[in-house]
C-alpha cells in the first residue's frame, strides 16, 4: 500500500520503492524508523539523499510531532524494549 505522504516528496522511482518497503504510513513513522537505525537507513537510501528526504519529511510534521521526534528517547526497559507508560486503567461500569 502506497503512503500518500510520499507524493509530497521529490523522489526517484527507486527511492520511492525503497521508502515504501519500510511500510510506514506516516511521515512520523518513517522518520522514527530512520531514528531507530540511522546508519542502516542512510545506507539503504543513500547518505546524502536520506538527509534531504528526512528534512522534507520533517516539513510535513505538525509542531507536536516534531517535538516528539526530537525528544530524548526513554531508557530501555529491563529486557531492552523502550516502552511508553501504560495507559490509564478504564473505569469499571
């Protein structure tokens, strides 16, 4: 499934196919993939183009998303997973 946000980027057909292969549905998701493994992402796309594409993706983010993207990562949990705080319990009816 093609991600519509990719239409807003200046991409070659090869770059678009590579980005689509990640399966990201939003610019934030794609930037998070890059943030999780920047060296591998940049090698896969091309170092110079990856930086340009990342900049174009950031322009598509809301202010809140941009803030979350640049916020420091939480420390890993005991098994190495980075977990968000658990959701608040739902009230009993």
